[in-house]
C-alpha cells in the first residue's frame, strides 16, 4: 500500500511539473509560430535529398557491391 501512495505522489508531481513547464512556454511565447518550425525541417530535408542526387552522376556505372546492398 505504501508503494501505491509513492506512485500516486510521484505522478502528481510529474503532472504539476509538466503543467508548469507548459505555462512557462506559453508565457515566453514559444508556441507563437509552430508551423514555421515544421517547414524549416521539411525544406532542409528536401534540400539534402536534392544535394545528394546532384552529386551523383546518373550515367555513372554502379559497381556490383553497391547493387547487392
């Protein structure tokens, strides 16, 4: 029974801590433009894919080791 009360107390502390972090983030305006961060990540991934395909010559012969995986 003692372990149950410890678990309940720990979960309440974690919940209160998460709520305080959320309130702090809202007050500091961290959630102002979350879509902007998404597009930064998306376009950086697209740029990496384009850069990697531009480096490789499509007419270049692929060796047997690369074909097998």
